[in-house]
């Protein structure tokens, strides 16, 4: 059986590279951030990297059914791709998706279909996403949130959601930074 990442990268590329090349670059960058925090993930490092490269596939034109990309991506991974259920759950709930689902009146639908993965892994995927620009380069969560709000507009559904989610995103990413720092302090 192939490793999760050996399966995930070609799948994400096939869905995003041609129709949405910038989104594909973002996903590659998010996966790269996942590799940088592998030391705090143990056996889940590959799981997180696979979810990172797949997290935005719901934007692919062929997959976008509801317009809510975490749900569209997770449904495709579950129903079509036969993905590992933990990857599916991470994609469904990445970067405070429950708050956006609530703004879209889809929270019950999201949470009814997809249980959340561990808080530790949800934090880790949020960290990776919020530390990556749309072009796949490193950034920081404050600049990323500002970029998202600016791109969509402050009064848009996404602009409003991202500002509402900002405290949780900053807390989530801070928890990952703390775990990485603690892991680096541990003697070998």
C-alpha cells in the first residue's frame, strides 16, 4: 500500500494544478510547512502532510458543489477518493471551518457528516495554512488573515468569518509554536 503522501500529492495536483495553479502552489506550501513541524507530530506527521496538500481541493471546479470548500473537498475524499477518514476529517475542519460553516448555515451539516480530528492535529493544519501565502511562500498568521480579509473584502462572508475566527486562529497557531519550542528544548 502506498504511503499517504505518495497518494495525496498526485491527487491534489490532478485536481488543482491546471485549473487553479495558484491554489496548487498554496497547497504545496502548506504541505511544506507541515514537514517543518513533523517533530511534534510523531506518527501523525505523514497524515498531516497528506491533509495539508489536500486541504483546498474543494475549490477545484469539478468538486465545488456547495461553494463551501472544506465540505466539498471532504465529501470528494470520502465518497470518490476513498481517503483515510482522518485525512477527510482534517480537510473538513481545517482552519476554523466550523465558523465559516456557521456563517453559511451549514455547521450542522459539516459536523453531522464529519467528526473533528484531534485538537492537536487541527491546530497543526491551521498553523500550516495560516503560515502560507496564496503563492505558497511562508508568512505569519496576522499577515495571512489580513491578506484573506483584503482579498475577499471586509464585508464579505469570508472577510467577516476570518475576522471572527482571528482570535482562535492566533491561539491555535500559538499552541503549535509553543509545542515546537518545547520539543526543541527536549534533550535527545
